[in-house]
């Protein structure tokens, strides 16, 4: 095998969204030589697309807010399946992370008296989202990048080299985590433009690769969200936690087809937008579930009064957690009360003056004007559910962000599981990225510094990773999978079939026979994906890149389908038509997905049985002082019988 360039670092961070950058900054500040690898251009990540804001209980708009209230909301939103210690740390540390961003140069919108302004969002009891119009993620990433540059300038002054202690490898994809025995020893990656392979050796790797949305047909996610980090961790031997929980955001664009799935931020509802069906009815009042009944308005009048006087009125049900709103929209469309293009109507035009809409929701105004020729200051938008976020992810230690079972592996951000339980509240992702990105960087750097000998990335692993990456170029008939003389499979066709399968059979409403069918279809796609072939060469070849991403999407999709089939209840981002109720007994259960072949191989796996083993484990009991933050009557709705007894 040809020589592959190797470089030595202390910490490698895979992903340059909010979690990755915050981890890299922390690791570098703790003295670790840190490399960041990202699949797209530096600065282009989902974080930059975040619109509504960052949730942090600063109490700037309502002094009643505090970390305990934020913790309670997060646990309720996740239907108590959250890794409670993560939810606690997140609620406690988020305000500091927002303040820190300001000290690094971020400029949030202000209240009249000059404090950081905070807006309402679904599931949050008080106005809690610090924001910059509807372009909050852009400011967050801009600020973190500015901090990276500041650190690099500092390094240049000391060493004469900007990249001596913190270097970004942009437009590079990591395809394997390398190991020495059980421990992490680095990553194998390729440059997307040239196709050149390289190895970054490091004793600690932080995975911060974001989500999995590109496995679904209708999604708010962009091209790079193919579940790479989830798959990399699985292949390295770490389990994934509760992968059945996938968030379908209630409001994606539904028309025209070319923009279907693009997000319509929840701020539209937070700022007063209402949902109506084709009969003009504000239908959300019919969909308030029992667990939330006491907290939401019973009439339109009360809901409207809440915007002005939140202390004496209850919030409108348009601000229920996302899973509830998405299911309600789905039900209205199914009942024949949808909009012309299969969604419902979201209206701000009758609720706010045009200039306020343009000021508070500038991106939404332009998005609809340019993509759909709709003026949202004068007419309603058509919206429907879109696959948005994955709550499931790499199983991590709550405090250190260390991935379970693989020393040296850390995970933060959307790719990590546990924090959001069965459903994430809007705004809780940006805060999650900063809180746990920082923790991952901190503990990864400490781990690397504490080792006496560096783990080794041996040639055999590097050769195997290179061979795996080159397989799509192998000529027909040379590969075992192609010995039958059949032509190679087109990666784009495989991707489309996968997206359709997940959308139709493991989507927002799930049924046992459909998920079983999905698993059969995934088995077939897996066999065919081994024959995925591409033409041309390694210089920027998107077909090749997609062929490599298919491995990850198929692994992750199988995790979602298997776990969804196993969990016979409905909770948060997992709705079973055949098991429509939340079952308190399931609150005790985490589902872990592991690679069936513990050596990290894929080829030998039985196609029918699949690549994933599913395992049940008990959730950790919630600490009593945190449970005491809830009324007993509320806990009865969530906790299993034996937990209540305890
Ligand atoms: P990302 O920001 O997704 O970054 C992932 C990084 O990993 C990228 O740099 C990518 O290139 C890289 N990567 C992926 N695979 C590889 C690989 N194999 N090798 C190398 N690099 C790789 N959340 C909120 O809290 N508030 C909001 O208002 C909000 N609005 C949103 C709006 C939209 C349109 C979307 C899509 C999401 C929104 N979210 C919001 C969710 C939130 O933005 C994401 O969950 C969050 O940004 C994820 O951050 P991350 O750091 O985990 O990953």
C-alpha cells in the first residue's frame, strides 16, 4: 500500500460546528496540540444554520427563571429519559457559556435596559433563548472562529507558526478511528478535493460530527449529515444510545418541491405565529396531551394574553414541545384538513406589523420570498414536519464526555446521546454544544497529557482503511461482491432508496410491520452498497464521497430501525401507532446499539441478521434532590411504579 502521510497531535477534533470548535478551543487552551478536521468548508456546519437561539436560564426577561426551571423543562421535554446529570450540568453551565461568548465578541440582541434579550420557545417556561435575530448560529460560529484565529495569532507570536498548536483541516473526511489495542490512536482521513489520504495520530479524539438527517428524504439537514460520527464510534467499539429518538421538526417548508424540508424556525411561533388548518381553526388546542394540560392555555384569548402577561396566563399550545406539534400537524393533514401542498398554515401576517416581522424574522422573510414567492408579512406560510435532529447518539459519561468503553474517545454536540432524552427542546442544542464541547475538550486534553506512552496507529489498520476507501473504484469482477458480473450499483440510487425507506417506514409515525420491512430493505441495500461503484479518479469526486458515506448511513439507519422496533411505546421523537401511549415501565430502559462484529469489521456480517446488536440497560435513577424539583402528581405521569416506590 502507498505511503500515507502521518502527523502527530495530542487531540484530534472531528467536526467544526459549535461542539467541535468549543472542544478545540478548550483543548488548545489546556495546552494540547489540537487538530480540527471538517468535512465541509470551515464555518459551514449546521451550527451556522441555527436560527432561533441558545437556551440559557439567565433570567434577563423574567427573573423567575433559573437553572432548576431549565432543568425541569429539559426533563419534561425529553419525557424523563434524559441522562439527568447531563441535563443538570447543561442547565447550570449554559449561562456561563453565553457570557463567555460575549467576552469573545458575540453581540446578542438586547432588552430595552441593555441586557441580553431572551425569547420564548416551545417547552421553555420562561423567555430563555438568547438570540441574534433569527441568525444566532451564524454569530456563534463567527465568534468561535474569531477565537480560534486569536489563539493562532498568539501561537504565531510564540512559535512563528500560526498552526503549531491549533490547525484546521477543512474539506477533509474522517473515515476511520484508529486504535492501539482498545485505545484510540488517531484517525484516517482523506482530502475531498484531491482524494489524498492522511493519518492524524493522537491519543484522544473528540467526535463532534452532528446529525444523521440525510438518511431521510424530507429533512432540514444539509449534505454532510450522514451520521459519520455515530458510525465511526460504532466501528471503534463504542455503543450508541437510544437511536430510535429522531426529532421531526413540526415546521419545514412543504412547497415548492425543491425546498421541501427546509426549516421554518420555531421563533415564528415563539414570537406569536399561530398554526391553522384548512378550515382556519387553531387546531393545537385539540392536541394538548394530559401531561401538559395544566401548563397550556385552554382558549385562544388566554394564549394571546400570555404574550403580554405571562405571569397570569398560560402559554398557547403552538409552543408545546416539537414532538407534540409535529404529531398534531401530521394528524390534521391525514384527516384531510391540510393546506394545498400537504402541510398546514403558519401565520404571522395577522399577528404582527410587517416591519416587526422583517426585523425579528429577517431570514424567514427572505427564505419564503426568494424560495417560495410568499410574502410572510401578508400571507400564511405552508409548513409540515421535517426530519431535523437526532436525540440518540454516542453513549458518553455525563461529566467528561468520554465515550463508553473506548479510552481516548470523546463525543459532544448532536452526535452524543443522552442529554435530550426522547425529545430535544428548541434552543437546547446550541447550549449543549458549548457546555459539552468545552467539557470534551477539557477531558480529552487531560487524558492525552496523562499518558506516559503514545498509542500507535499500526500500518495494517491504515492499509485496511485505505483499501476500504478505495473499494468503490475497484473494477467490476475483481471484488468478491462483483464476481457475479453484475454492474456496479449507483451510489445516488442507493441513497435515494435509503432515504425513501427511512421516510416511509421509520418516519414520524411507526408501525411494526413497516419497520420489519425497513430492516429487510436495509439488508438488501447493504448487500448492494458493497457493489457501489464510481468512475473517474479521486480528485473531487462527489459520487465516491457518497459511496463512502453510504456505509455510515446504512449503519445508523439500522440502529434507528432496530431500536424503534424494540421500543413498544410512544415517547418524544418515537411514535408507534401500534403502541400509542407512553409506558412508564419503558422509562427505565435505555437501548444500546453495538456493532455485531466486535473487531470493527463489516464484511463478515450476516446480511439478514444485520450489523447491529441491541442491548437493554437500566437508566440511572434520578438523584433525589433533582426529583424533589417536581410535584409528585407530575412524577406519577413519568416514573415507573418501582421508581415511585423507591
Ligand atoms: P454541526 O454544527 O452539525 O457540525 C458538524 C461538523 O462535523 C461539521 O463541521 C461537518 O463538516 C463535520 N463532519 C461531519 N462528518 C465528518 C467527517 N466524517 N469527517 C470530518 N468532519 C465531519 N439548535 C438550537 O439550539 N437552536 C436553533 O435555533 C437551531 N436552529 C437550527 C436550524 C437548522 C436549519 C438546523 C439544521 C439545525 C438547528 N438547530 C438549532 C440544531 C443545531 O444547529 C444542531 O444540532 C447543532 O448545530 C449541531 O452542532 P454540532 O457542533 O454537534 O455539529
